[in-house]
C-alpha cells in the first residue's frame, strides 16, 4: 500500500484530505505543522508528501528545503497544497524542487490525479531500463503513458513506408522523432569511397532519430526501410517537451542514451580489433537480439550485403564465414535465411 504524508495546519483541511486519501486506498500520515511533518517524513519515508505552504513554526518552503537536503527523503515526490496562486510562489517552489501544486479549494479528483501522476513518475525513475534501443523505447513509452506530459496527444500520424524508401538523410535537419510500429529499418553512413557502414538496426518498438533531436544538430547518418513498415511520427517540439520538461526525466533519459553510446563504441572497437569470425559472430548475436524479443528465435531476414555492412567486411568474406559457422552447427540456413542454432557458442567464440 502506498503511503501519503499530509502536512497542513488547518485541522478541517488536514482531516478532510486524509479522509479522501484513506478512501482512495492510501495509508495516510498527518502532521499539523512543518516541524512534525519533517520528523514523520524522515521516520516513515512516505511515497508522496502533500504540504501546505503557509504554516506556523516552519512553512512549506522550509519543509521542502530540509527534506531535499536529507538523503533518505530527497527523492520523495512533493506536492504543495496552497491557497496562494501568485506566480512568484509557484516559481519559488519549483526552483526549490517541488513536483506539483494543488490550489485550495480543490476537487477530490484533482488531488488524487496529482498524487497518481507523481507515483507513476517515481516508479518510472526507479525502474532499471536496458541500454538498448528497446530499453530506451520502453522508457519513453512509460513516460508518455504515465500522463506526465499533458502536452502530448494520444495519437500521432502513422505513415506506411515501402522497402528501400528513405526515412531521413544524413545532413538534414531533424523535424520528427520516429517510432517503429511495424517493420525494420537500418541506419547507415556512406564513406567517401562509396562504401556503406550500418550504424544501427531498428524494429518494432524502437525510436529512431533522437540523438539529432537531443543535440539539436543535423542527422549524422541516414535511414532506409528494410521491409514494408509503419512508422509513427512524433513532432520535434513534443519530444523536446517530453524530455526537457522535467529534469529528472531528462537525467534518466540521458543516462540510458549514454550507456547506448558506450555500447556502440564497444562495437566499433570490436570491428577494429577482433578477428573476422568474432566480428561476424558478434554481429549475428546483435542482430538476433534486435529482431527477437521475449526469447524468440526468428530467422535473420536481412540481406547478406546488409550484414556485411554491419560487420564492416566484404560480402564474399561474410559468406565464407557463414559457411564455416554452418559447418560448425552454430547457425542453420533455411530458405536463404540465417537461423541461430547455438547462441551461447556464438557469444563466446574464442577466435
């Protein structure tokens, strides 16, 4: 059961608020002044704190200041309950780290909605998301579904794309964040000599194009559709509001992005220093992971040429290595498609 601490010097408001929360299924603590509120917060560690601003002995700003300085309470969502509506008070509270305001008099549903949103936010920020595009996608979907971004609409345009159709091109300014509803997409760069290098692969549930949006720069790679796909298009402004409208959300997002970048750097090191066999094995494991979720083992349905571009080798060299892997029973070839037969051995190939 989630717990809520209500700090309010007005007895009627305090008891009425506690009753509302009790009826909604929350465990409720109450305090009639700021000093007692701080003591209870440190002792009980409630999931959310609802606190009046104007109180004797210690006002709401003082309560927030003390709790944000304490390591055990600094992350507890904090909602001001106040009759004051001046912009300066709102701004001061937000600058100090308040999460939300509910203005008195308030409707029951208004308070409950504010608490529910803060609880969802705390849950999202506490989750451990993988550093893969799938983990990032799940984080963004959780944030959107939580109701934290009221600016975002529930539906965006979903466009159909044919195989080999370009999504965006290197050097162009980003205007949209793309979400793969269905299909597969590759990101790539083309060198001066005309050779292509695949930077990433995307499938259902992945977001595409966020690095350029975050850094507000031109795309540093291009993307093309690998099979018939459905792509949701999220406007740039909506995405930036979603990420930068809340510093804690932005911090979590950036943490995931940073890990994702490190993974790509490791892949580049693998391309530079590993043997061809290990590079091909690593590529097959990566591609298998990107296009298979929930323990599935679907065949790899991208061309040998694209796999070679992902590995950074000639197509002929890739084919010879795949032939060796087939003879060693690491993979199977069915109707021209690659099926992983021994994932563990591929992951731990010694040479």
